[in-house]
């Protein structure tokens, strides 16, 4: 049994990940990511209807922060799944936004 935690990626992140990887490194890293998805090493989490309602709430509540759809969707999925950790490079948004299910979320890598 693996001691690694499962890696879950909310579906809206895929477009950003593709753009970031392709614009900086070419297509090969994103294709490697997709291979990991196919191999079951990474799980893509689709949004549910309740997630879209939460995204709407977050976009309205944090309008001044310009949180955006993808970050709001990530937080909605994190809340729905009861996750306490979030892998992100976007510390500005995720250090500010307060989740429903916890006082805060541990952001990794630690900055």
C-alpha cells in the first residue's frame, strides 16, 4: 500500500495546467500528466451542481479579490471533499479565502 496521499485535480484546473505547461515547456509535460491520469495516479474531480452554486457565492463574496472561476471551483471541490491540504502556487488567493469546513487550509508547498 502506498503511503502517498491521493492526488486529486479539479477538472477546471486542466485548462490552466495545459496552458501553463505548453506555453513554458511544450506539450510533452502535459502529455505526461495525462498519462498519469490514465494510469490512475491522478484523479480528475468533476464539478457537481452544488459546486457551481458555491463558485457563485465565492465569486460574489470575494469580488474585490478577483478570485476567478478556477480558484473558486478549486475551493468548492476542496470543501465538498473535506480536504485540509491544497497544492498551489497561488498563495495570494488561497491564504485569504476562508473555507466553510475548516479555519484554514494547509497550502503546499509551504512558502
